[in-house]
């Protein structure tokens, strides 16, 4: 979800700047907010990779243990 929001940053900004949806101005993200989201996304990518590797190690050992 964070990655998708970052992918659509330009679209979000254009919609809010168009003033067609003036009630969205209350939830407009600042540059600091976007930077925070980028940092969170980087952490989550690292965490996902590490989790996948750990699951693969656990599964591999579980297979050998059962044989």
C-alpha cells in the first residue's frame, strides 16, 4: 500500500491541486510526509526480503529434519 501511494504521488498532488476536491486539502501530504513514506517503504522492502530468506531457511531445515 505504501509502495502504491508512492507510485501515485504525482496523481495525488495533481488531484489535490486541481481544487475539484477541496475537502482533500486537509489530508494533503507534505514533502516531509512523502520522505517518511519513502523511508518506511525502504525498511519494509528490507524486512520482506529478510523474512522471505528466514522462511526459506526454516522450511529447508524442516524438510531435512522430517526425512
